[in-house]
């Protein structure tokens, strides 16, 4: 179908890249504006699109046991370019879908550069773009959790204010500096192909580590930032402050892991590959706001890391999201402007995959209108629909949400066994998405 409609997408992260590619690849004239490389946020370094800054893991790839795994499958069915990129650049990580960061963003960048109907521009957008009903102009704001100050101020002024929380990333160490005489490889419960390096601690080592972690000096935060920490990405030192055994039942839990002598350690830190070559590893769950020298001192107390070379220290940075239930419809359009959409973590979906999914969903809804398709209606039987419901349902205590089975509509029959319940929920979700897809078989002009 030939259309004169145009879409402006602001932000070249996962959500913006996903949205722009979906629209342009379906014959809709699209412009993607990204402020890099002219201007960078504190967390970004690469000039490529789709840069990952906190972790290289897109979480579980298990469709029937993990809601994020299910979300990825829903996105595959809907034609996600981001998940295509992840599948093409994945590195071994047990049941998780982890990627080589550089290859992943390079893949996305090439897809965008070679996509017909897509124009790429590099400049900072400092105010919400104007849309035009008569000329068929739409816009998607997908500037992420680190939206520039100027645009943030404009959004606050026009969208009723904004909220802030902290996002912390974990350190990365070189693989060759890990003392394998004090570590062992393997995945929990024997699942996967032994992709994790496990760093065990005995009782004395664990409590000594916790004591120093609690006493360590933290990095000073900017005065304008509020000390609000989102539970889904909590610094390890904050978790430890909730009790000396908190980490042993969370981030450092030894359940499902056994040393070569067959005994379960008292506590275990897992390291996950950061790149395909396996030359560097991420300290899983060790997001932190400790000062850099303190990170090296305290984390090196773990026996396997006593000589660790830190390739990147953990950092904390500001994240921003709008009060979506007050201002957005469930299709991610603004209540006061149906042609202005938001997508990504700025809407209050939390996580790489969830962010990309929101960009995909916003693009699908715009394409439905422009191309005259039967509108897609994702409900709470799907993770996509559940996230749409989350960002649009009135909630005075609105906070970011990850994909999880708890946000899906309950089954009509009660299933006590958790594994079977999750499988049934996943099967129902997949069938629901397939039904939605069947309503809109591609027109020849879209193929």
C-alpha cells in the first residue's frame, strides 16, 4: 500500500531502532533521529544504534518457564528486528540469551542503514516534535532512561512531570585473571552447557565479604538526583544492608550448584560471558555504586577474584520515566495527542527486551492505522498485552515493570504445579499472538 504518512522516531536505542525498522520495512516513510555521536549520555560510548549499557544479557530464553523468554518468542512471531539481532549475535550463557555487545549493536546499525524508506539523522531533539493530522505525521519518543536534559524538561512541562530512579550496572573482569583453581564452571541444576564461572565462598569468606561490602565507601551522587532505587536493578551493597544473609538467599545463592567434590558451597558468585570470545566476564547481580578502588578491594576478597583485572567498574546513573497511566493510552499514544507516541523504558517498562517490545508495539499500532489494517489488540493473555495494560492502568504508585508471569491474566482453571502453570500460560500466549497475526496477513505492498 502506498502511503504519504510519515513517522519521526526520536532515539536510537532498542525501542527506537525496533520501531523505526518495523515501520520503514513496511513501506512507511520514517526518520530516525539519534543525538549520538554529536552528544552522548554518561552511560553510552558507542556510535552504533541499539547500544547495551548495563548488561549483555537479555535474560532467559526459555519460552515455557520464564516470562521474558515468552516475551522474546512473542516478539519473534511479530517480526522483531532486535530479537533477530540477538539470536544472530548470541554467546553461550546457559538458558539465557546473552549477546556480544559490539556485534549486536553493529548488526542493528547495519539493518537500519540498509533499510528502504528509512532516513537516519544525528542531532539532539530538545522538544517534543509536532504532529500533523492533515499531513499524516506521527512521532515516537524513544529516548530511553537517560533522556537529555533539554528534552526531559520539555516532557515534564507538557506531560505533567517526570520521575527518576537509579539504575546500577555490574563490573566486568578479564577471563584470564579469574583464578580457576578457586572456581568451577557449570549452570544451576546442570541446565545449559556449563557457560557460567562459579566463584564459591565458605562461611567465613562470605561473612568477611559482606562486612567489608557494608563498610565500603560509595560514590557521591549528583545533588539533583534523588536517592530512589528501583528494586529490579538494586545495588549489591543495598541488598546486603537488608541483612547479612540476604545475598546468600539472592544474588549469591548456592542452590543448584555443586563444587567438584559434590558439596554445595556456602555462597556463590556467578560470572557470565560478556562477549562471544569469552575474554571478559560480568559479575552477575553485582550492580553497584561503590567507588572504583572500593570495588576492586571488596570484590577481590572473593577467592576466585583475588587477582581479578577489572575491565569496567560498576556505575550508577539516572533513569527517567513518565507517569504513563496518567498520560498514555494502552497503544503507547498520548491521551492529549493520538499521533504522539512514547516507547521504551521512558514509558515504565523495565528491561532491554521489554523496552524493545514497547517500540515494536507502538510501531505496530501506528502501522495498523496508516496501512488500514485491522487493529492488533493484545490483551493480558500475552506478555505484550500485559505490559500495555501496566503502562495504561491508573496507579498512583506507578513504577517500572519487568516481564513476569504474575502480570498475565489468570488461567480459567487452577494449576498448582508451577512449571505446568507457566507452560500453560506460555502456550496460551503464543496462540493468542498467532491469532492476532492471522487477522492481518501482509498485503503484497508490505512484503
